[in-house]
């Protein structure tokens, strides 16, 4: 199962990648919003979930990446990570997403992805 992780802080991206791989997931790691958008365009059919930081070091944000993911796959599970943008989540976040504030344990992100994947696999869910 392929998960796209968009995180501009290398250390966090690497920890998440290792943790997801340890959990049996395949991972695409993007360090910028542009890389994340390109990965979605190239692998959108295979990507089962998106984990994105909100601030990705450019004018394009994790909010934008998530909206693009949902344009490709309306039911794509989205987990946002942020240190400061949580107040904008109700307005800018996509529906049925989860926001995890930084700092967090990698297991919190994996649990959030699992919850969304399970919800999307539930009939009527």
C-alpha cells in the first residue's frame, strides 16, 4: 500500500518513511509541494493515502497538495501535520481529514492513516 509523505524537514520525513515501511507500507517521500504534486500526477492511481506538512517552504502549501490529491481521488485519506497552522484546518483542510499537531510520534501518524483507510473501506463510510 503506497503512502505519499510531503515533509520539508528531512529528519521528520525520514522518520515517517522508516516507520511506515516498518509497518508494511510503501512510501513516496516528497520534500516540496512541487515534488508532492508531481508524485500525485505520476502515481495517483497507486497512492492510497497522503500525509502532508502544511508549510512546505513555498507558496504552495499542504492544503493545496491535499486538494489536488482529492481532485484525483475524492476518497483519498489525508493526514495533515503542523506546528502552527491548526486553526486554519476547519476552513482550508479537506473534509474527512485528520490534523496531527507537531511534535508527534510517528505512530500517531500511522494510526491516523489507518483510521482513515478503515473508514474509507467501510460500506457507507
